[in-house]
């Protein structure tokens, strides 16, 4: 099961079709949210942002089953799958609209 949290905006479950949501926070604030999340967990394992087609990407678990990604003003936290596996990345990108 993939769970995604758009921090400060919306919680949604990605088995259902994506919901519409507001991009109300600034890009600078989104960067601070990513930093806070990484600092809170005490981990900063860089993921391939180019593969994800995002501005920032960090694994939040050493087994790569959690990732925080930022594209512009949107911040997503995904958990529950191996996000080092290319098929999982492609499906997640499609569901998040990051293609």
C-alpha cells in the first residue's frame, strides 16, 4: 500500500485516483518542509531526483521503503513500497502526475 502525504495541504491514499489540491504554499516553504522532515527522522539519503523528475528526493528509510520528494511547491512523502525499484517509481510518478 502506498501512502502519500502532501505536507500542510492534503492527505491522500494513492490506490484511488488522485485528488485535486491547492498549491498554496511557496516553493521556499516546501524546501523547509523537506528539511524539517529529514531532520526529524535524522536521515538524509539522497535519491535520484532526475529519475523521479522532481527538484529534491530523499529516502527516509535505509531499506528505501520511504521517500520524501519535492517538485516546486508540492511535497510528497511516500511509504510502503521499495522506491529503489524502477517499476514502483514509474507507477508512483504516474499516480502523482510527475511524468
